[in-house]
C-alpha cells in the first residue's frame, strides 16, 4: 500500500466513524459502490480512478486534485487499448 493510499484509507475510515455512517451510506453519498469504498479502506487499497478520487475529495472536503489518480480510465463508450476490436 502506498503512502497516499494509506492516507486515503485512514481518512475514509475516520470520516465514516466521525459521521457515524456505514460503508453503504458512504457509497450512497459518493455515488460509488460499496466494493469501491471497501477497496480503498483496505490494506489492498490502490490508487483510485479519477471519478472516485474526485468524489472522495468532495465528501472529505479536500482540494480538487489532492488525491493522486490512475492516469487513465475507460468508459462504457470506449474499448481499452489492444482490445482486438476491428475499426473502420
């Protein structure tokens, strides 16, 4: 776990405890899945994708861009590189 991932995990857990809310409630507030919340609170925590980082920053009251993110995320509208898709 990186130092940044550890900082995020600790902040999320402390936020939930201070607010007296569950993982489910935090997922609702951030519009992220409960699995995503659990992942980022765990010792397996990894760098979040940009949308998750922005939602964590909003709920934690952190400045935009203060959580490092994975450099790229795919959407339902694009295929990952080297997907073997034929275009044309």
